[in-house]
C-alpha cells in the first residue's frame, strides 16, 4: 500500500542466456510499439467507454471484497533481526534498509505449506465478499506467481514452488468470486530500474523505462493472459514514469476488455473508480464510483506485533456506512508465512458473514442514502418492483422504541425487520416517517429495517439538527463562505486530511451554516480552531441571539484546540442560519474546523 510519499527498489539477476535474453527484449520492444500506439489513441479519446455501465455493473452490485497483502515479509512477520520496524509489514525491506542479497534469503524461506486456495476463497465467500484482490507483486519486487520475466518468484525462488495466483484464480472461478490482481507498477526495490531503493549501494542503476520494459510490462501481460478472467487490476503508488511507460502499462488492460482499474496508475489515468485508503470519506465524491480499502487490523501485511484488530461491530458498521454513501468496501487480510489467517481475522470474517446471511440484501445492489446520515445509523436504497426499498441500518436502538426517518414524504407500503421478518407499524409526522420498534434490537451491531415506499424517494431538504443527545456538530465542509469581491477568498483547506476554513484574512468575510433547531433553549457553543496571533474576536449569531468570543492563540495555525465560546439562547424552533462574523479591528485570521452546539438543561438561563 502507499503508506508513505517516498520511493523504493533493487536488482534482479537474469539467469537466461544472453542470446535468448536479447531476442526476448527485441520482441518486447516491437510489441510495445503497437501497444503504446494504441494507448496514445485511447488517451486522446479519454472519455468514459460506452460500455462503462455494463462493465461496472457487477462491481456496483458487489459492494464488498477481500484485499490480500501477502509476500516475503510474512516469513518473519515484518521483523528484522528481532527488531520491530515502523509502518506496515510489507514495507519492512525499506524501513529496515535491508540489502537485496539479505532480503532474498527471506524469499528462500517462503514456504506456506498450510495454504489451501479453495479454503481461503471459501472464507471470503462465507464472509459475503464478492471479489478478491491480491498482491501479485508488491514493492519488494517478489512475484507471487510463476513470472516469466524474472526467476525472483514464488515458483522458482522459494521452496514452496507453486503458483499461488493460479491456484487462487482457479478457486475464485469455481466459487463464483471475481478475481483481481494488485500490482506495484513503479516501485520495485529488487530491480535496478524500479523506484524506491535508495539504500542498497550495490545496485547498478538502469532507467525506469528499462525496468518497465523488462519486468513490469511482461508481468502485467502475463497476469492478464494466463490466469483466466480478471475482474480488477489494482495499480499502486504512482511515480513520475515516462509517458511511454504509462502508456505501455495502461494499454495492456485492453487484453481483457471487461477488467476494471483503480486510479493509481498515474495522474492522467483516473481508472474506473477512485480509491480511499484506510479512512471512510465524510462525503462521497460526486458522480464517481469509489472504494475504501482498509486493513482488518493495523498492518496491511502480516506483522507479529499487530494485534489491534477492528471489532466485528466496527467492520459491519463500516460496511453499512460505505454502502450508504454509494461506495465499496475492500477489506484487507494478511496471511502468515504458513499461508493461513490469524484466528482474530477468521473470527471477524465469519461474524460479518453471519450478519450478511440475514442482512445481505441491504448491502448488495444498493445505492446511496436519499435521507443523509440519520443519528441512529445509516440508510441504503434499492429500486424494487413495488417501489423503493430503504434499508434502515439501526446502530443505536432507540430507548423509546421510536425511529424517525426525517424528511421522507412518500407513502409507506411496508416496514419489516429483516431478521425475523417482523412487520412494523409506521405513521406520517410533520417532518417525515415514524417507525414503531420492538423493545429490543434484533442484532447487537446493526439491526436492519426494510422500509418500502411508493415510487422514488421524495425527501424534504434535510438540514443539520441536534441529535437526541442535544449535540449539533457543524464541520467546515458544510459551511457556506461569504467572501468579498476583490479580497483574497477564504476557502476549504486541509490539515492532516481534515477540512478547515482557512486564509480567512478579510474581516468582512463571514461563514454560515443552515441548520434546524427542534428543541429551543440554551446551547453551549464550542469550536475546534487554530489561531497564530495573540488573540482574535468573532461573533456567533443565530436569529436575534449573539455571543462574542475572544480566543487566545493556540500556538500556530497547525495547532488545533477545542475552545468553549459561551452560551447562546435560541428561542424558537425551525430552520435558521448560524453565522460567524469577525469583529473588525479585533480580528486575526483563524483556521476553523468545526462549531458545536450542545443543548444545556432546560432550566439553564443565559446571564
């Protein structure tokens, strides 16, 4: 995985005779002329293919897949000379600055005698996963298949002597699981032309183009021609390769017209879908297919010290959260050096599978929530013969057994708990639908209600509103920023991947959130922000209520602190605007991440 912005690689010994080697290179170069030429035409016509919808159909329906990081590093569980190395295990060669000759000794010990492809794929199927993507070659350069481009592969170089990719491809085809390859196209710490290896001084460098021609192109071609139907080709860690190198790799995907690719080949190659790594986006990218890849524990590859496995609850709720935003979940597992998963991973996969047996229809083939993110959980949707099925994923079972689906105005045709198929009663209220629930949740992690409504969902504009706990969090990304013409615009920027309103230099610029208050009263206002200057002043207003906040320096624009700003009375319910205005003459720029309103006890008065 791309866990850092730097590069890596090393050298490969070619054991072919010089005559055969040169003949092979000539054939490869000739072949690349046609391949590259074909792709130049494709780039000049870089519009989505007409068959995009049909090619993407299975992937959009699948929603859930297995990612597998497995390689030489699993022999020692990411440890080097008994030392724990930072980062995920598959980066151990780079993190330990291990010379090629030394790392090769681990490859000679790679012997996963307990690996059973049918059993492995069967576990993915049992978990409810519809596709599997595995590391055919990671950054360390070791091919987990019978590579014809180098003997540094699992068949020729390891005592195992079996083509793991072939066994998995066959098992997936037998069990109805789409199969895909991960391939590190630019980084290769074993080849003298690959990116990344800056520590092994024994390498006699060659160009990146030579690496691509000698190794990457023939390996990718082999993977796309000798392993049956390939559903996904998953590139990783793009680097500044030449246009010829990019084109020669990308053009190979035409060998399997139905293959899907992600967005990590290079900047000019968006692929079929966008990849988010480790974290679920708060807002889905507009009009773009996307996927979240995430390890089931902390490391992508097997690491002995990595025991922080995500709970079954978290994994199931992650799946529902991602599906509710229209994305796919690619959950990574890490086989050991023996070829099996740790019990913690197996237990969680079976737990997800048990949940999916009952609730799978609320995930497969669904689309994003038409009702936003309710405070009780998530929602997915699916068109049915009767109308639209809204699947209400209830993470937090209401103590009063009342579930409110805000904003929905359709006629309800039926409401049923998927677990047990118990019918539920509903009623229409002023701002949506109310569902009456039994006393106890049907599932400890995520109980699903199938709410079938007449026609396409009709939803009133949904505004942020305090949850049942009286808390309303307003992130920077939800704000409307009012800039003055002629001044430098304040805008949404990021620190550490988190949005904030920054470059707020103009004391006449202001920001606004549209909100809905259902319970009037006194709300305590706080903010997460950073201030560099000694102090700054701004006003927070809602309707006729206003508070003036004076905030001292947090120590710099990169140092964020939560600050209590004071109480604010809101006397009437309804839709309204919350605004933040600088105090002219006392304003110093701030970076504002979030405002939070928390309702005080009803008896509390503002002095």
